[in-house]
C-alpha cells in the first residue's frame, strides 16, 4: 500500500469542534495543509474562527456555530455541513471544558460544575457524533478522533470530574468503535498538559516545570497533538477503538 501523498486529504471534508483556538486550531491548520476543506466549529469564538479561516491553506473552509450543551445546534451544524459540502469524512472532537479544583476539596466541586464538565466533555462529543454519523457513514471510510487526556487513565488532572469525564470519553470511544464499524473508525488522542489557555491560571513556567518531570523534557505544544491527530487519520488506518498517548512520557 502506498504511503499517503503530500495532500492525503484532498477532496475530503473535516469538521473540528473547538476549532477556533488551542489544539482545535492547530488541528484545523494541519487538516487544511493536508488538502481538506474544514468546517471550523466554534461556540463563542466566531471572530477567532473567521480569522483562522483567512490564514488557512486551500479554499472552501467555513465557520460553524456549535454549542455542545445544545444538541439542536449540533444537528443544525450537521445539516449545514451536508448542504455546504455534501459529505463529511473526518470529525475531530476537540472542544471541552474544565475548572481547576484541588482533588481533595470535595465541597468546591459543586453539582453545577460537575454537570458542566460532563456535558462539555462527554455528552457534547457524543451528541456531535450522533448528529454527524449519517453523513460520516456515507463516506464509507470516515474517522472520528476524540481529544482525550492522560487524566482519563492516570486520575491526575485539573479536577476529579475532568479526570472522570476523560475516562468516560475513552470508554465511549471503545463502544462507538464497535458500533460504527466498518464505515467509521473511532480513536482518541490523549495528551498531557498542553501549552494553551485551556486551564485557567496555568502559564508557561508551570508547563516548563511539568516538562522537566517527563522523560522527553519538552513542553507539549498544540501542534504535537495535531500531528498525532493527523497520524490517526492518514497513517494509522488499521486503528480503531484505540488510545494514542502523546505526553512526552509524562505517564511513565
């Protein structure tokens, strides 16, 4: 089997939730560079999404409004993708939410925060997959990549509920890999702390401290995660229901 070309996603359509910033934006750039037309999903970051689209390689990219807590907007987005492109071949679930809370401070993790994190990180990705599955199935060779975290299997992260939500996303990836085969592969990519503004108050000095505790001693950049996502899409074509860990060895 030949290796993918320089434009392995030419004529393909990709949808990225949380695509206006962080890991999502890095993934959008990589997908466009590989030749895909990208629907950049955003919630409150419309201006960021439109600015990003203006910087992308290729043409045919668009911004799509997504509210993970509102399944209706996700169904509307899927219909917009069908109308605009007539197909979808890749879905990357990159949107998510967390709130830093010490694990031992149980009272600080109130019900509203618990529900918000689980909705954004578990129900939201599921609802997005549910909305997009008919279009992805029509591709016949589609892939869903869920952005998870090593918190899902280490139990160490910004909060107890964040760890629980990523463990749930990992298990959901397993279940859906069975349920949606053979037309759709489902995998997850699990980074450690990444140099984005995802976790409030976590700056470069703290990330550097994390990096020095890892075997590879490098800060995880959004592009590192995006490269792993692209590998899942273009090279790891025999992989489904699996977890790809990209954490500079921090879990060791």
